[in-house]
């Protein structure tokens, strides 16, 4: 576990925990406001969380070549996460724009 310094580990772990908290809070906000698109945003955030967990796992085991597939999975989840977040952001924009449009 010496691949990263202690301060870097603190940043990695706290970032993952903050992302989990953000997903949960956005989900709750969607339930409270009865706006489904916020729940979709929380689902769209999951691939980015998987990406971060892949990075932490790979570093935890000192970056072994036997786990190089985690790097590939991390990259794929980052791309997928960016796409799902873009779609969720578009959906939120679209829904809020439609709500403000005069009938």
C-alpha cells in the first residue's frame, strides 16, 4: 500500500466518500421535490464512482501488472460516466426549461 503517500490516500478516500454523499443527497432531493430527473442524475454518477473505486483498488495493491485490467475498466467507466452525466445534465436542463416555458 506504499504506492501513494498518506495525504494522497486521504484525498482519494475522501473524494470517494464525498461522491457517495453527493449521490445520496441528489437522490433525496429528487424524492423530496418529486422530480425524477434528479434521481436519474444520481444513477448517472455511479460509473464515475466505479472509476474512482478502480483507481483506489489498483493503488491499494501497489499497482501490480496483474491488475492492469482495472486501469482499462477505470478508463471505460470514466468515459461512460462522462456520457451518462452529460445525458442527465441535458435531461435536467430540458425539464427545467420546459417548466419555465409559458403554456
